C-alpha cells in the first residue's frame, strides 16, 4: 500500500496567534522550492493572454487557484495566489506581509503602503473627500495631528477633536452631517493615555460612522481593535511590526465589519465603496463584499497616488512579524519594571503608564490589555516620564543617557528617548500642548530589548544629572 504524503498547510485560519505570525500569508515557490518567500523585484507581471489582461484589470480575477500539492478539489480547498498587474497596486512579497497582518489583526484584507503617514492618509482618503469632516480623539501622535491640520486641511477635509470620550454632549457637538469617520489610537504616543475603544465604537454605531484605529503602539500581540468594535486599523509598520528600525512602511487593515449600506441609508455617503466607478462596472461593495473597503484603498487611493511599499521593506515586515509576540512580551515586561522603578525616583515628577496602579486608566488597561502577576496592565512600551527642573531637567536627562538612543522613532529593538515639546509637538500652540500634557519636563521613552537592569542603570545615571542641577 502506498502511503500518501501529508500536504503542506497554506490556509492558517483557526491556528493560534504564534503559529500564524510565522506562517500566515506564505505561499509555495514552484520555481526552486524556497522555504522563505523571496523578494519579488519586478515592476510588472506577465499576462497569460488577452483575456487574462482584461480580467485582471476589470477585477474579475484577483485571486487565482493554482494546481500544486496543496490543491484538494474534492474537499473544496485550494491555495490561492494573487493575479498581479503592476507593483504599484501590489507585489507578491508585500502580499505575504498583508495577509499575515490581516490574519493577526482578525481583519479581512490588508493593504501595505510606504509609511505610517501614508497608511493614515490612504485609510481616510478612501472615506472622505473635499467638504467632508472627520472627528478624532484629542490625544494622538503629534505627526498625525500635523497631517490633519496641514495636508488634510489643504485638501478640504476638516477635523474636530473630542477630549472626553465618555461625554455624549461633546460627541454631539463634534459630529456633523458630513462627518465620515471617527479616528483614534489604541495607545496614544507619547503619554500612554489609552483609549476606551468599546465606548468609541458605541458612539460610532449610533451615528453610522466607521471607527479608524491606529494600533501601531498596541500591535495585535497586545490588543486587536476589531474585537472591541473598530472597523479599520492602520499601522506604522516601521515600528513594532518590523521591529528593527531598518525599514519604513505602513498598512491599512479592513475589518470587513462595517455596514456601508446602512450608512448610506442614514445619509453618510462613501462613493468609492458603494457607487460604481464607471458604467457597466458594479461597485466595490457589490464586487468584493467584506473586502470592499480595502479594495477601494488599493485601487482608488494607493494606485492613484502611489504610496507603494518597497518589496524589500515588505520582506523585512513579514520577517519581523514572525517574532512579534515574543518581542512584545519582552518590551512590556521591561517597560513595566522600568515605569514602576521611575515612579519611585525623587527626580521624577510623574510617569505616564496606564498599566501602573497609580494611573486613573489602570482599570481600563487591565480590562483591555490583561495584567501581569502583580496586577499591572500591559499597555505597551512607549510612555512618558516627567523629570524635575523643566526644560533644564529634560536636557540634563537626555544628555545623560548612554544606552538609550537620542532619536526619533519608537518600537525598535533599541531603547530610545525624545523630548516631545521641542520635536513632535514643537509646532503646536501652547494651549494645545497644555491640554495634551506636553510639558517642558516630559520625555518619551520607547523601551527596547536590552537588559532591563542595564536600562535602569542608564536612567539612574541620567537622573543623577537632573539631581545635580
């Protein structure tokens, strides 16, 4: 009797997070049996014939089932590959990263782009156009606030900010008939003042609005916004997902859980998704269903404007995600230890880490992010520390570190330190910074993967300089 060889798995649905972060999105190489999907350095792709070209351009073929050992027609299982057109819309290397991230976040489809700012822009341009309006929570990354107040404003899209997500009256004042989305972050940068996503999702549902969430600092290893009611997730993949500070990128993930038709009936129009783009062609929603929004992002924004991810960076991204949960565990363990230690130092005025029992957000942190053995919430590794002495204390502290890198960026294997008031928030009006808690003595720490003991010794040396002022 001939023993049949078990076939490789390529459909990773139903497997655990740690397994999917290693395998999801990978495909069989039919040329030379490569175990790691290669870097596809090609701008374009061959069409089989005239009709194949027609079908790829009209969208009737986006996935193609190939005959290979993973194909099991009798049981309805086949390994599918994209039928590409041009690398501006997508690339085989980047598709590995896209499918892996969609799997980890629990979404339907992901679209990789050139940077985190490109991801935010693409996500919102697919929803809003000139004359429209978006509401954001007040505490978000400074670069995002600049993007909204400068570039989006020039394109005719307005923003308002809600500071207290628990205040129905504030939402009522902010949301307009032309509002097209609510934007927020899971763990705002730099102060770790986490967001109650469930509360925001309840508000959004009441007004038939999609919730767009930046999960860069949280990552799907710590929190998955779709499980809390979000509809769209964006990432700066430059940070924790890639993890080594070597590649710039971004991604938009479609949750496939927003009712676009109900929003239309309620008077909120999303033409790129629900309306036909040209005569004889059905809408994105009719053609692509739960992946319609992502398809609109890819075809109507990324293809048109061109913020394409490099396949080299796509390769580094899917390689980085293979170790995401392991790295995040170390990042958070060290951060909790360092944050608790900093809180006890006489040169420190305050530590902004939602997982600490002293934080007013501690209960929310434990509910949404889980807790360690001591009951601390596990809210990432980017947080604020305010030292005595104002700007002079901050200068002494920054100049005193030796292991922490003085640089912009977060989510690296290396620990980093930055002074927000003179960098990411340097262009904001004083009253905005006051409300955001961006004070002269505030420093942003991004805790890396070095020894926590070494990092504490480094911070103690820097605090000695503050004490000497």
